[in-house]
């Protein structure tokens, strides 16, 4: 059976979207906030306090949660962009079987 072999340069990317575009589609702000509440010890603690509190405490805790989310969001966005970029690189394409191999384009004819 005849097949075309595909190779990728070490620095190449496979996707049609840049990492920010992928994150807008696949890992939106609400998903990032859910992840924060699952992973960040401070937000986990604030969520527990919120569940047990009443009255004026609720508004203070909600404000603290919002402040923490606002502080973490730029970091989570940066991590999401890097994660999306890593999944678009030549090594990942090789691991998924999309390309036959990874090579240096400058030395590809050797």
C-alpha cells in the first residue's frame, strides 16, 4: 500500500489556531475558575467557609474569593496558553502518530 510519509521540523506547529485561540475555545474563563477552585488551597478553604457562613460573612467571603480569582486568572491563562502550545508541537504530533518523525529542517536532506 502506498502512503505519504509526513515529517515535522523540531520547531514546527501542527494546529491552525494559536494557543490563545485554542484557549478561548477549549479552556474558557469559567473553566479556569472551576480549575482554580479545585486546585488552589486558599480558594478551597474559602469555599468551605462560604458553605458554613451566614449573614454578613457571606459577602466578605465572596469578595475574598473574587479577589483571589482575579489574582490567579493571569497565571492560569498563561499556563493554559503554554499547555495548548505544548500539545501543538512536533514531539506531540510524533507521539500521536500524525507524523513519521521529527527532524531539523536545515539538515533534512543529509
